[in-house]
C-alpha cells in the first residue's frame, strides 16, 4: 500500500518515519525548503535516548507521482488550503485521505475538495517538536493514532488502512464513533492550550500560584459543555484525566499552539479556538475563559499580520528588557 505523508514536521515526520522503519512504502510531500533540510540532514528523531536517522523518499507539489492508496494529512491548519491543492494530484478514485489535525473544521474543507466518502476521521497523540535544525525531538513516550469512518461504524476500508498503519512502533485503534473521539481530543487540546495561553507558561507554572490549580478544570468544564451541547458528551473518567493533566504540580507540559505563540509564530487560533467558541455561541453555551483565549490569540495573529513582534514591538526595533 502506497502511503503519502503530507508534511514532515513534528507529527507527520514522526509517524511517517516509524512507518518507514517498519518497512512500509512511505513518501513525504513537503515544501522545497523542508525538502532541502531533509536531503542534507536526513529525517532525524532524537530524544528519550531514541536517535534515528532515515533517508526519506520526498516529493514536492510539482513532482507528485500519484495517486496513492493512503494520504496522511499532517499540516498546521494555517497551511491546509495550500496543502489541499498541493496533494490533489495524489488523490485518485481509490485514495483514502486521513487527516491528523485538531478540531473539526478541516473535515469540511477536505470533504468539499475530495468528497466525504474519501475522507476518514483521525486523532493523533504524540509528544514531539521540531528543533532549530529541523529534527524531530521526542518530549514523551506517548504516540498513538485512532481512525474511523466519519459516518461511524466499521468498514473494510478502515480495516485495510488500520492494517497498513499497525505494527509500526505506535498504538493504533479503530473507533466506531471517530467524531466523538475527535471532539474529546478537541476538549483536551483546547483546555491545555487555553491554560498555557492565559498564564503564559506551563501547566506547572499555573499550578504553582494561588488559584492556578483551579484554572485548568474551569477551562475543561467550558470545553466539555460545548462538546455535550454538540452531542458528544465527555465521559467523567475521560474528563477527569483532562483535569488531572492540567493540574500536575511541576509539569512542563505545553500545547504545540502555545509553543508557536511563545516563539512568535502563527498559531492554529481559529482552528482550535475560533471554531470552538463560534459553536459555543450557536449552541448557547457560555465560554468566558475560552473567549478570552481566542481574543488573546487573535491579537497575536493581528500583530504578526501587521509586521509587529508577538508583544507588539516592531520587528525593526530591538526589544528591551526590564
């Protein structure tokens, strides 16, 4: 089965590398700049004592040799429209498109371009980031994928895709209700991202100050209320795990969205928070903490668009320290 991974960043690069290590037929669709880095350095995974260097098979939008059997879409939501056009030549009548994005808005975009019957739902969890050299750094052992038909239930197609992705060094499961699983991931990632954004720090930073241990659970309650109103209630044991995650003393955990924010980069503000708060308003669910997070991130995005630094300092002027 020919597998195309769209994007070779912290998520797509990690799972694609593991599939390649397991002997699967994997190709990465990347932009020219990323292709140059990968050709010079290889696809590298470091951290946790796990150092791997692979020589990946690469294509760019101009050299796509499709169609492929499975297309794994693992890009930031901010680059999804361009990625959809780049990958179009790789999607044929029998291609299965499996996206690995947070939130839900990407499904509408992919369904509109390729047809809902071609697109599966997916949830990934992995603790990785890219360093300055473009290498993938593991921050924790967690790495798993859940897939399923958007309409729910089982299918021979999902089983074939699951077989192609299984046994590659990460856990993989098929969900009978993938939209429910995606909503539950959305509750988790929005809770963690909002906590990091509001305190401008890690989970441990929040918990270490008076009142900080209550902030994460309050955000989680808002996000879970939206999910419930949308028809995807989060079971109490799952919600309890979210609360425990965002109240761990000394935890250095941060969402990738916050790491982008702290680095002065564009974030998935609208994909994760803008869409969630819009749904909350439509459903009549109050979300003051999520609303505050959304506004803060939109200010950040507006500053970047205007050519200012993340704190509003023009890029041409040096930032001062006090």
